[in-house]
């Protein structure tokens, strides 16, 4: 069957001035920022044009704004809406933000890498600035005054200095219009000092539905005639299907089974019958050789891989490292590792696929809707315009929802069944078949003067990624590289993944060096930091924590308490974390207090940023202390919450968050960088309490310090 | 497991009372309360998070006591009053715990929120002024993967305060 030309063409596939904005959203004014090259962050260089934004101001006076980013719980729906409200002088309630809908939003590579604030917010702000200028001119004509004499307040335009009764609503100003303007080059958005909505306390958008249970996530959606899908997975990672008999599954009433390429899956009228059907499939698998947990470090060392995507190969060199090592009075060498861990979003992966007249609509919790659309169209042999991806509210992602395989399974099942099909992972499937945060092995070698001043730094990363691999310290001679490796499990993005591993290695190692020369860990860092903003954050945290200058203890402290500090610079954000721990006589570890200081330029949504820093600190504590996937030759051994420990109420220490607002600097993200100094701060505190240096994450898998 | 539809005629019917409304449901051993609420009654505010009683996303009230719906055989709910998140508010008037969660901004993705609110509501009904340690212990069976525990503690603390006097509001 050859696909017929689609009736609907997604906006991103049409030139900016030829999109049916007004047919979709009614008369009014549209201002468009065309797809860009790399955003202000520089991400996506070399890829297709992406990002941009558009805003429609309708006769109802509302501003409908469109971005390709999605909301998965990180709070950008409200933050980005605030930006639009700010530029257009509108109350927040008059802004409707559509996110990640591939039919009407700008193409976007995905919501990851802390790009929503530096890129999407900037694009919306530019678009809003340009829209305000057009509104001003339109309102001036309407009011019969010069554009300089109009002011915009709270969704209304009025002659400057005239009473509110002379004001005209935006809806009136744009009445009957079908006007499209492009954002002119050199548009200058408002500086943060003039923000009136953004940067101030604000409620979150759409909160009431959360507390009443009315909010519908993908896993809650239901369509008439909908079937429930289940996918057959290999028993061990990478096993190849040799033989399959779908007969016993198809014998169950109402069951549709498909076997296409690698995919074996079923759909059935109820979830229970789908589970019964997938269990009834007879399959023979051929296992491939996979390392055990004990062998995995050697495996990673002996299985280098080509770099791709964010698994980039990094080779950074400065000065002459070998000569510096030869000369140095002091050198130190150590290896640090991090475990495979799972994202474990509370809402497991969920997809609802439905076909209508040859066009596929997929509702899914994803961080990459446009990439999913493009992957689905490729795999199904359809033009991109024949696939529509919608992102309903999503029960968190943490970098774990980038893949399109489950959507493809749902699409194929729905096609075969000629009915909508919903597929939702069970918790066990989520642990076992969503990809993991990669394990990392990091070899560090440092050389220093007698007082600890760094002279050489060698940092070799295996499999973590290159983010935050380069030190924020002044070191004249450096060799930093990242080597991607093969992995016994599917691995992928995770909130601050590489930066967490690299920061753990670097900030632990720095602490070892400071202890070696008897230096105070805070002074030691301040003396060598190459970044003033980061030094400011470190000073602020040390002050709040009541840090008293002394070297970290090289032996067990009598009272069993210790304190540690670590810093990090990544994705434009600067973080410092202080940790205080107590190690009881039975060696049980308790983290008693955390102080996290964070600076990411001008703060757009203060309470949400605080929430991100608090939550990120908690999430980071899980990976620092006890989270680890256990496995044996390709089989996951702990794919349940009863076997894979994540932070609970009982694990939460006193957490203090210090936000350093810098209205003079561009806004950066806050979802990732606040995590990256937690693990080393805790490891350094354990060292201070006990004299034990722990170099592997998780630090205390059974809750005790060895 | 018996196949899905063949036993239909034999399943005894039972009356399940949810949010004050009686529903007739098939009483079958392979259906726990969560499945019936979500898949048969369309009450999707109660969430599936783990299926083994570890995350608390499926907490509902059974005669006012918080239970994990994924671990509650349907037979145990029959004859009792089930309250889900959809039934907690009185019309437009939110339950004090729902209000407190809103005021405290005590959620990020919101997926754990219904279970968290039900657990907190049951806790406060039993112990209107719990200590911080009692709240932590009472909610320890509920996971928030976004790590929003501090805000949730704040919300429960707000909800445990005496209601503000209405004098100023005329």
C-alpha cells in the first residue's frame, strides 16, 4: 500500500509564512522565529535547523506559544510561560504554551542537556519581544496615537498616562487580522532587570489537576476499542531470537500477535489477557557472551567503541604532561568507578498508538518527540508528515525517555489490529529494558608542587562521556580524554550522567591531594579555581555551612562525624555542595546535612529552580549512596523497587539550598548541574569522618562504611 | 491463569463502593483493586508504579485507612468504602491536604502525588498533629522519584496546622 499524501502537514515542515496558523487557532497575529542553527548553547551544531518559536495572539486576547521542548516534571511549562507573559505584558493565565506536539511545534532535537532555559526560553523571549513591538504599532493605529505613546499593561494597550478606561484589550487590537511577522534580526529582549513576571514568585501552571487526580498521563489514556500491548523481550541482554511460535498466544480470544524484524509483540482486549498472551509465546533464544559484574571493569577497558552522539571521543591536551610528572615533587594516581543505575521514572514508559486513514498518531511520554516522529517515519516507511507525536503529561524522565522502540511496537500492533493500542511497561520491564546510565571507569593522575599546587592533570574517562571532564582549576599541563566503550546493556542519557561521574572522580581526587599536603579542602580549591563565579558559589556555601578551616582528617575522628565539600561547573551552571555525615560505631552511614549552592545566571522561576535543586540533590544521593543495577551475564538481578533501593523519606537529610541570582548573566538550566557535586562531597565527608577513601559509586551499597 | 473471557459467565458479581458510588464488578482472583479502579472503572487518578506495594503510587483509602490498591485483592475491598483521589475533595472544595500540596508546590511530575496525598490524608485523620518523624515514617512507603520529599513534608505540615480563622474574610 503506497501512502496517500497526508492531509495535515506539520508546521515545522512548512515555511514559516505558509503554515495554517489561523485555520488552526483563529484570527489574530502570529510572530515567528524561524528554525535556527545551533541555539545560544551551541548544541546541535551540524544538525538540521531546530528550535525557534512562534506565538499567536488571538481575538480572545490569549497568547498561544509553541516550543518543541517538553515538560516531564522539571517545571519548564511554567518557566517558559512566564517568559512569554513577561515579554507580552500578560498575566500568566493568558498564556497557553503548547510543548512538543509535532504537528504544530518547532522541530527540536529533544529536552535534554539543560537546554530549555538557555535555548527555548531565549527563543520564546525573542519572539515575545518582536510580538510586543508589532502589538504596540497595531495598538497605536487603533488608538490613533504614535507607537511611542502606547503602553501595554496586563493584556491591554492604552495611550501612555491615560486612565485604564481608555485601554483596549489585545483581542480587540488583533481582531479580524491574519497577519504573520517574522522576528527581525537584532531583536533585543528585555534585560532581567526589567522582568516583571519572570524572576518573581509564581504559581505553577495546571497544578490543580495534579492534586485532584484529573491529570491524565499517557498510561491513563484510553481510546474506544483500544487494545493493550505487550512486547516479548529476550531473557538476557543481546540474546538473539532463533525460533518463535505465536500460535498459543493467538489461541487466546481477541489476541493479535506480530513478528516483524526484531519485534515480537501481542495486543489483547485487556491488560491481563495481553500478559497471558505474551507468556504463552514459545520462543527460543540464543544468548550472547556477556560479562559478569565482577568482570565488567576489565570488559569496559578491553572494549573501546567508536564515538557517536554524546558518546563523543574527547582528546584535550595542554602543555607537556609527561615532563611535568617527571619534575613534580608530588604525584598521585587513583581509579574511580560509577555503577550502572536506572532512571526508574515513577511513570514507566507508556505509548498509545492509533492509525487513521494511513496517518499514525502516537501519544507518548518522551523527551524527544520530533526524533521519535522521524524514527517512526523511517522505520515504517512513511513520510514524516504521516506521523504525529503528542506528549501528554509525563511522569518524569531523567534522561531515560529518549527511545522510540516502544512507540514502534505500539504502532505495528495498532496497524495489525486495526485498533488503537496502548503499551505500558511494567516496573520490571522498565528496569530491564529501558536503557541504563552507563557504568564509568576513570583513571586520574595528578602532579603537584609541595603545597599542592597542581602542575599536571591526566584524566582518562571510559564510557561516562566528556561532560565536565576538563577541570575548572588552573593546571598548566593537561591531558583529558574520553573513550566510549561497548556495553553489556543498553545505555543512554541520564540526568547529568557524565558530569556526575567525572565530577566524582575529580573532586574526590582533589580532596586526596589536599589531604596529602595537609591543606583545608575549601582553601585548596579557592587557591586553584580558574572560574570566579564558581569560587563565589563555593565561598557562599562554605559560609552557610559554617566551614571552619582545617585539613580533612586522615584518620577516624572520635565523634564519627565528618564534613566534605565539592564543586562543579557544567552546562553553564556553577554548583558547590557541602555534606556532613556521621558514621556510627556499627559503621552505619548517616548523611546529616547537605548545603547546595547554585548559580545559573538570571533566575526565571525561583521556586521551581529551588525545587529542582532540592530534588536533584535527593536523586544524586541515591546514586551516591546505594543505587546500583546488579547483573550476571546479561541478566538483571534486581529489577524491582524491593531490590533496587531509591531514596525514601527516611534517607532525606536536612537540605539547604542557596540560590545565587545573577541578573546580569544569561539564564542557564537547573535540572542537572545541581546533582554533580553531591557524591564527591559525601565521599569526602566519609574520608574526613573515617580516613577511608571510597572510590566507587555507590559508596555504601549496604548502608555501611567498610 | 485462566484465559480472559472464558470464565466470564462463572465470575460471581460483587458490589464495590468507590467514592460513594456502587459499582457491580466481577469478583475474580486475578484482579486486584488497582486493576479494577483503573482498567474497569476508569478511575485513573490512582497510579500504577510498581505492582509490588513498594512505591505507594496506588494508595487509596479503605474505610479511611490507606492501603496499596495493587496489593489489595478485590474481595477485600468489597463491602467496604473505597475512596480514591477523585473522591477526596467535596465538589470544588479541595481537601486540606490537596490544598496544602498546591500551596507548598509539593510536586514536580505529579505522578506520585495522588498516592502521596491519600497516604497523608489517612495519616492526618489518625494523627492530626504528627511530628516530622511521624510524617516521615508514615509516608516512607511512598516514593517520589523527582525527590520532592522536602516540599511534601512542608505540605503535610501546612495541612496539620489549625485552619486559619475566617474573621478577615467577609
